[in-house]
């Protein structure tokens, strides 16, 4: 029963961490290209025409909403997967500690991927151009493309980060079991 409670806690931690990442990611993105949000993200998440958006005096409040809306589900999926794998640990304390470490590894991989997206977006795609959809009349296409690239690389980084977390949990559990068997 305790391990099930830890599983639920791991899922909650992953959703929380992913949401915080999404907020930070979108705040940085808004600083680079406001148009990416006002011409795309706010519309995508139905914030442009909602009552909440009309009454917001600070657009960065809407950016917080897009950050959470675009990332919490990724945290949920990663948390469920990592939590299920962590159930293989022999006790709840080790399970929680290891799962949180795996979430941290996933976060690091995602951040590194976002930085790689910024470098690639700014130095390559912003000059070369892209074939993905963009609204008409974007005033600053290089910045818009850079933020789009950061976002795409972040999603890819989240997937790779989850795989890194899974591998970490499997290796750690295997080593701990071998160590326990040697001590028995």
C-alpha cells in the first residue's frame, strides 16, 4: 500500500516539475518572441478569445497558462512510466528516491535539448528558413523560428529524458538487487 502511495507521489512530482519547466520555458520563449505567443500559442490554447485573456493586464500571466497547459501532460506520462518502473525497487523509500533522481535526469536532458534547440534555431534555421506553418505577417521571423525550434527540441528532449530515466532506474535497481544478494 505504501508503494502505491509513493507511485502517486512520483506522478505528482513529475507533473509539478514538468509544469514548472513549461512555465520557465515559455517565459524565456516570450522574452525572445512575443509573436510566437500572441499569434500562435495563445490561440492554440484558447487564451486569445477567452474571458481570462481579455481581463489579463499582464500577458505573461497567459504565458504561465500556456507553459502549464503545454507540459503537465508530459509530466503525467513520464511520472506514470517512471513510477511503474520504480515499483520494482524493494522498498518505498528507495523507490521514491530513485524515481525523483530519474525525473531530475529527465529534466537535465530536456534543458540541454532546449539549449541545443536555441543554438540550432538561432544560428541555422532562423537564417535558412523553415517549411512549417507560420501565421502571415510575422514581423520577426528569426525570433519566431527560434522559439519554435526551442519548443520542438524540448519535446524531443523530454522523450529522450524519459528514456534516460528509465535506463537509470533499470540499472540502479539491478545493481541494488545484486548488492543485496551478495550481502545475503
